[in-house]
């Protein structure tokens, strides 16, 4: 071969290799397209919806195999037709210690030598931070689900979610335990991101929530931090977090939660089946003193409200049990607690999100509940989704102003129609209060063609007790001989009743219920001590009679059958229980009596057979 022919030969070789490479590339593309078409035709799925693009770029790598094994467990029938996916089963955490404090949701007791330090931290956060700080951020939890939940098969194409968590001066350990529980117990392909929305935490005393938190979360996938420029409160902070969310579903959680295995798929499935469904998990209790994870049977309770528009739990009525065909079927709930729920981003926007004139917190849960039912959607509690929540008895931070009443007033004016009169009957002092311009919200209601509130009471909250049907008597409870009236002095549960000269004060407003309870601000007068001179306390109404049963006739004595004594005005400002004498100090009258409303005596079933 001549030397001058060598470059030509090399050029020819390069062209040949190039043609071969191009041929293999075309063949490879053809092979993958054929494989995809085959899979689509055989299993009726879109592989591009099933796998994330980053995994496709890697090819069928070890990462993809791990993703399938750990995240998506596919289920086929006997003919190898794809049925769906099983629930995600998270692995044990790397630092798992079966003997560690709080593992499996067990209670932790503060040792005697640490009680002072524990109480100081408790007063700071209104939960036991001393214990929380000593429990692993990755602690295990019991599986509180009904056994049927563990066999559920979910659609493959569930939507992804952005989880929004608002925090303000939150304890480091509870905030990060919330984050880690979401990361570790959510299917990786369904958890799009966690948005931590800082509501202007105070760097003095909470420095760890700034640069240390930024550094810590920078090592966690999918966690993003956004910060308010001023203290906004829960409602506007959630709206700020929502504005950053990019997944089709947004899930709101509080900053002191722990999600359990299988929590996410049941919520997303309900929205996948109907994007106008707003879904809540079953909320379990994380004890604020011991951090024990406490749970009971599913689907016993649903959310309702009282006429102050405060949220209440109530037993599921018989007709709802009849509607549900399975113990794990979703429960139709008239209202939600508000702290934990998931909603289609598109539907939330269509509903007008939250009223942007709400201040701080409160009322937003009633508004979204009413809007969901009245404006084309529904609200469900999903028994197979269980999330634990630390219930604090008091808020560790304060806002000025009567924002809660104002928010509730806006809800009543927009959504209750003529039934708002009941709202004002139980809170007459609000009639003269300003609640701002509601023209925009009324226009939204009209635009969405929302149903009237009467429909809601006839079809959703069918066992509601209307105020004009729930009370035998109302008003101030007066001892005419002394012109003194029972008075709560604005105190709440566990406080003792007082008595003062009758005045036009909401703290003196009471009712004598059809269950023969003396009720004030949703609390009942309760006596457990049968000694002479026993004092009267305020407790949550349980509706079972006993210590809260009182017998009263117009302008007469008020007898307490459990102790056999009567309510007496006592001396000074302290009403007490004394033997019934028929004396003037034991005569009482309400402002108004309703003779057509009769008492409903409890029917107690015999336990003796």
C-alpha cells in the first residue's frame, strides 16, 4: 500500500465506524420505542408517567431497580394484567435502635432530676420539648390502620403532592421530626416537595431556625424554605406556602406532626378519582406531655360545628354508617379541623383559596368546609390515612385583637344565609362589630353557583341541632332575691363559676339544654363533690347526664340529682351546692323560656341483662 493511500483508508474507517454507530443508535431507539409500545398495549400504562425523566436518562440502572423495589410495588392479576400499585413500605431508619426513647410511639417519662428543666421548656412551647429533643428524629411509630388498609391497591398514576408546613418559633426537634416522617414514609415518586414556610420566627431564642436549619435542610432532597417578611399568622402563611407549590395536589400539615406508614396514597387516590374532593387524614394524638402516639379505632368521629362556628368532633350518625359499605370507606364530614388536609391545587384556586381578609388563624377551616360542600365538591376523612398531631392546650405566641370572632363573622355573613341569625343569637355582642368588606366573597359565591346553606343542613349536617330547638331556656341565670347572675368571668374549662350583679355581659349568657344541662360557651356546669358547699365547675359537655344533669322548672330551684343538692347563691361571689330548702337563695330564673321545647331524657341501656 502506498503511503499516500493511508489517510484515505483511515478516513474510510472513520466513516464506516460512524455509520455503524449511527445504525446501532437507530436500532436502539427503534428497540425502545417498540418496547414502550408493547408495554403500553399489554399493560395500558404510559411509561413516561410511571418513571421520572432522570431515571429514564440513567437507563435501567441500579437506581431504577431500587426505585421500583422500594417505591412502586406493582400488582398483577393471574393473567399478568396490571392492577395497580401497593402502598409504600418504608425501610427502618439507619439509626434505628429498638430500645431508643419513644420508639414505636411509646411514652417517655421525665426523670425526677429533670422535671424543672422540662417544665421550663414546656412553658416555652406548651408541649414537652425536653422529651421531644431526646427522641430520635427518625423514630418508628405503630401502624394504627385497619388491617384492610394494608391490602389496598392504588392506581399507578396518582398525582404528586407539595406538602406545606408553616412554622413560627417551632422547636427544632418537632419541626424536623415532622419533615423526616414525611420524607421517610411517603412514596418518593409521589412526594414532589416539602415547603417549610417560616412565619417570621424570632432569631432571638430561635437562632437554630435560621442558618442551622438552612444548612441542615440543604442536605435533604425536596425540602425548601421560604420566609415571611413579617409575622402574618397561619392563614396568610399557608397562602404564601401555597404560592410556591408546584405539584398538582397541595397537602397542608402542622409543624408538630408525625405521619405513619401508608398515609399519603389514600389521600391522593381520592383526589385522583375526583379532583373536587377535599381529604383529611384520621388525626391521632401525640401526647403533649409524654409524646406517646395514641390512636383508637378508625371512622368513629367526624367534624361538625357549633353556632359560634367553632369546630367540634361528633360521633358518626347511623345514616353515614349505612352509606359506607366498608370500615375503610371515607367518611363524609361536614367540617374539618383545618390543620391537616390535602386538596387539588386547581380546585383550591377555583374556590378562591382562603379569604385573604382573614387575620392570623381561625374560621378558615369552616370556610373551606362550607365552600367544598356548597360549591361543587365534598369533604372526606380517609380512615386509611393516619397522622399524629401534638395537641397543645394553649398557643405559645399571642396576637392582639379579636381576630377569631371577626374571621367567624365573615364566614357567617358570606355562607350561612339566614342561618347567620343563630350565630348572632349565641354571640349577641358581635352584632355591632365590624367585619370588613365581603363583596368579593359574595361575588365568588355567586360565580361558583354555590348551593344555599339550607341544602347543607338538609343533606350533609343532617343531625344538626338548631338553637331554637336545643334550649328549654336562655339568657342570664338570675337569683331574683339578690339580683345576682351566674358569671364565667370569661374563664374556660376547669374553672369555677362565679356570681355577680346582673349586667349586659356575654359572660353571663347561658342556656338550659334539652339534655337538661346548664350550658355556657359550649361548656357545662358540673358538680362531682356531694359535700355541702361544693363549688360548681365548667367542663366539656359529654351529653351523658351524671354530674352535668340539672332539673329546673320556671322560676324555681335547680336540683342536681347526682348529689341530691340544689344550686345556692352562696355568699360573696361564690355560688355553691346546699341541701334543698326552698329558700329564696335557691330560686332561679332565665330571661327567656321556650314552653314548646321539651327535655330529651337519656335512655340508658341496662348492663345487667
